């Protein structure tokens, strides 16, 4: 896969060039040196957007052995550790 970078001005001058470059990989379009857009073929876009995004969909996929899953960590005022002390009291009874 080849990554191509074009300035916005280059893109505006030669859209055809950008479309041809997208056949080989993503085309980053920059504005003042910063990437602001990415041009992809529709096939590449569909390929990367059809991937499952959560663990439930991953687990439902037959034949998947290796999963990379990094669950988000809860932080902030809404997060509180679970209070499991009630389980200890019930067990002693």
C-alpha cells in the first residue's frame, strides 16, 4: 500500500491524479501542512468500515481465534469500584 500526500492546491489542480493515486492506497490532502482529508476508493472504505467494532460482534464471528480488545477504562466522577462487602456478610451466615 502506498500513501500519497497532496496539498489542497495540488488536489484542486489535478483531481484525476489523486483518484489514480487512491487506487494504490490512501491519499492524504493537507492544508498548511496538516492532513485535513483522506481520499479512499469505495472498496477500501467499505473494507475498513465493515469490521466489527465491539466484543459482542467479534465473539459472534466463527473461526476468529486471536482478538485484540482493549476495553475503555472508566474514569471520572461516575466511576466507583464495586462494593462486594455484602457477599462476605452473606457467606458468613
